């Protein structure tokens, strides 16, 4: 089967459906299955391991009506990197956005970090039928090539060039580094930051596969032309993983902080992507990166000095080697900060962690490597601090302003929300969640130990503090350390540190005034730290805003993805609950429930939740989701090796080993995306619904006035007009996304199809920038979006 998503101008046969599997298909699959089993039984690796293979995997929603469940697409290959950071980017000359995405090591290729020869050797020796991550042995660190189980013993010299020359010797083999090695050969030389052209005719081509393990080189070749490399070749010199990013009215994407060598170690950098040129604004190139280009793997260096620890004059532990200073830098290095576009065109950045890279890595790492023992950078990790000083970035000057007078501690990736605070354009605040003002004595100026683990206090209050950004900026004592300009609005019943998405919805009346401004927190943690499915809401338009219970999602889940839809509902999906205490209605969770495979729809009006179709892939903390202009939602991300769960009962690659139950093999994981088509796109018979159509709309709209659009047919078919801002997201953080419901009325004779719409009156209602404008008919079916610039 060849599937292709209907999207704007992309051609697709109307109401195309996957071909039904015939008896001949079934027999063919059985024959292939039998042949593979025989080959495996005859191979040397199968003599003591009974290996199963599966040549087909059915659509898990074949019997679920689209009008009730929605539709889940087969998997879309995402090429060389996981979309851990993902968002739309728009060119002025194009009505269709592209998707910019990346993961760890956005400035390198997989082959820079992982040895392809070791990957292929691991595959040849049975990696796909052996528990664990055999691909890890390919990473270029002190454990490179050490895997006695596969016959790669400690009698060989490791290639630790990447760890030694670019990573300062710090721990490499953890987290998303393990996602870099890949079985897809064509991806190994591609950069790890990509630009996905969703309007390309090949973009969503697929062969109808519903399990990650089944995708192969041919699948990845089908849509390769839709992906452009956007890393080092386009000006990316830094590892921007774990950054904060947001889009401003100029369409450019501003990226704050990131990953300098080991986890928790932050970047000072502000990187900027320009969608018009599809390149990055030039920053200073670190000597670690430039030397790697000149002498990859240090081949020339080690030929003259095998014991060299770094390129000449380029010690990675010297901050200037990995982050040469420049005026655009932040004052504080940040890893896992949050950023939000402000009504005045600037950007607020808060939170994030950092470590002291003058503290060396594990001194025994080389000796441990010879014994195949992982290193531990204990002293380096102990230097970690929580950055408590917010900064404001001014895009006109390309400079940052530290708000030393507005200190506050936050967990990783705190939630942020711009809030209207009065009738004037400068009457606004930025509200937060789980901030802690009483964080104790700072370990270093601007850096506290609060909430960083190791027995220190954590964020347990559920507080909503709001910052008067302009007040702090204009304070003559702005550079004097203080905890001013914050107002405590309320405290929620639950806490949500580093776990939970938000949904921001505003309704504006005919006079341009805010009728309601609701901020939803989806799932959370109770007083005992247990995961919940609680949804709470605060309405900032109330005279006395306070948190209220709004409902429950189907079950307790962490790191869910929440996407605002044109009909005002919230699509929730791809969360997990792997706690040993996970239960539903008093019974233990099934695999599907632990991995949150069912999508669900939350209705903010009623608080009800509806179970929808399900996926077959689990996406936890590193999964992402974004609304597309056709009203569908694109899910992607998560560590490659986590996309094939070792406890997945539906696809046991290994039928038995040492008495263990069947397992899937994580080495089979590859980056994939998936489309979800909400029920509003379907008629009751499962065919595609007829959409309302915007035939004419302005490209630019202004605050305080109105604008006109034309729709096909009679305007009385239109039930609502909404603007949606879809910003870049990561780690279930949806700061910057906003749904704005606008007041409208018919203009002139019905036959003309004209509608007059009230624009937002204040930038706090909808910050300047790019929005998707939808109209919905009386049945709740959305039009294709029209892009508008609000300024």
C-alpha cells in the first residue's frame, strides 16, 4: 500500500483508504514469515536463541469508525534525527509552513558520534535478537567497541575521539546520545537538524507500516527528498538540544541555551533561524567544531600524538573552546530553560540549569573503559546549579538584559503564560507555574541548589507567580540582586514540575474585550508525588483568578502531548505511566495504558474526555506534536531506541532468552512521525467531511480594528472564527501556543460570502506574529487554515 496524506495543495485521491488485505496477501505474509524463521533457525546466531519475525502488522484501528475515533496514519520516516524539538516555520512567499526539528548533536552527523562499522558488526552478530542496546558499543567514547557478548572484548583500543576532542571527556553514553547510532545506512551521514517540507509530493509517502521495527531503507528513501539538512552546513555550530525556542513576528525562530558537553551543562548562546534563507544567523564557531571539520576523528592529531587530549589550543574544558563569547550571549548559561514571546516584541527567558566545566570529568574513565565499566562524573554533576535570574532578549539589538531584581527558582522547563492585566497595551504580566521564591542561599551568584536533586528541596507548592516584566526592566535597581516584581496569584491543588502540558484559550467579544482567558494544566502530581490525570484551570479574566478542578484525562499519565484544535478542544496523546503502581479502576495497567497509546479528546467546555484511536508507538518525555494547517496533528520525537519497547507484547522479536518473556529489541528503533486526523474531519460514514472554504483573507491584520474575509457559500454556515498560534514545542512544553476565538458577523448580502471579524485589541490577547486563521461550519468542521500576520 502506498499512503499519502491529504494536505493543502498535495494531491490525493478523495477519500482514499488503505487497501483491504486479501487472502493472497495473508498467504504471502505467512510464506515470508516461514522463510524468515527458517533462515534464522539455520543461522549461527539462532542455534541457542529462538528468534521470531513478523512481516506484517495490521492497522490497530481498522474497526474503529473515523467519525468517532479519528484516523491514525501509518508511520512517516523522519530520517536522521528525532524531533525532540519541533515547530512550524513560515516563509512570506509560501502559504504552507515547513517543520524545523532536531535532537542532541544538532551540529554533527551520526557518523561523527557513532562508528558505522561497529553498528554493522553488531547487526551481523545478532543485535536484533539480543537484549539491550548493542549499538551503544559504536559510540566514540572510552567504551567504544567493548561488548564482550558480541565478541568485542577489552583487548582492543577504543576510538574515543568524539568524547575526547569535542566533549571534554565527560560522560557521553547516556540519554539521547544512545539514539544516535542507526541501522538506516542512508541516514548515517545526514545532519541531525532537518527541515521537513510538508508540501513536497513525497513528504508523507509510506508503505502502510504500523510498527517501527518494520521500516527499512526503502521506507526512508521514499520521502528523503522532502527533508533538507539544516545543521552545520547551514550555520549550526552548537548543540542546541535542551534549548528554549520561540518564533517572533519576523518569522525567525530564536533559540536560547542548549547542551554544552554533558547533560545539565548549559549554553550561553542565542541562535536564530531565518526561514527566508533557511539558514542560521552567523555566530562564532567553536574551535572544537572547526577543528573536527579540518581533522575529523583527530586522525592527523593522533598520528603525531596518540595521547593528545584535545586539539592544539582547544581544550573543551575551557569555556571559550566550546562557547566563544560574543555580545549576543545570555549572561547565564542555560540547559532546559523556557522562553515566551512578549507583547512588546521581546522574549522572556527563565530557568534552566548549568554546571561548572572547570570541574573535570571522571578521572578514572579510561581505566574503567578498559574494564567495560561506565564512567561517573560525580564531581562535575555536583556543581549543578539552578539559574534564578530571568533575562529579556531584544531582537532589535540582539542583546539580553538580565533581571537581577526578579529572582525566582523554577523546575526544568517551567510553564509560562502571557496575561492581560489592564486596558492599555503595556498592561500585561507573564505568569508561571511551580516557581519557588524561597530557594535559599545562592551557591554562586545567580545560581541556587534548589530543586536539582541530591536530597535538596523540590518544587511542591503548585504556585502561580506572575512577573511584571516591564516593571522589572524599568526598575533603576534592575542590576541589584532582589526578588521583586513577582505577584502570587494562586496555588493549584497539584504540582507540575517537568511533566505536563498546558492549553491556553482566549475569547474576545465584539468590542475587542477579553471575555475569558483560560489556562489549563493537564495531568499533574499529588501531594505524595504520585502521577495523576487531573486537569486544572485558571481564568485570568476573572476578578479574582484561582485554580479550579476541570476534569480528568482517561488515566494518570506524565509527559502527555496537548494540542489545541480549531474547534477549541484539546487533543491529548502519547503520555506514559511506567510506575509500578500504575492502575486503572483498581486493576494494574495494561501495556497500552502504561504507554498511553490511546489518543483522547478533552472538551474544555464540559470537562469530558473521549477515548479515540490508538497508536502502536510510545512517545514519552522526548515526544512532540504540532497542529498543521489542514487541522490534522503531527506527532514525532522520542529517543529512537525507545520507539521499540522491550516490553511490547505485540511485537516480540525475541521469543525467548534465558527464560525471559518475549521482548522487542530497542536497536530496531528508527525516528518516525505519525499523523492524527481528528474526528471533525469525517462524516458518519467515514468519508471526508466537506470543509468550509476561505476564498479570500488579508495577509496582515492589525490590533484594535477589524478585518474582512470571504467564504464560499452563505456566511450563515460559519459557527466560529478562530486564530491559532502554534509555537515550537519540546518535552511536553507548549508555552506560546494559543487559541483565540474571535467575534464576527456577516457583512453585506449573504450571496457575497463576506464576514467581518473583530481583531484582538491588545497584544497581550495575542502576541504579535504568525497565526493560522480557521473558520468552522455548524457541524464543527474546520476550513484549511489561512496564514495571517498580526501586528
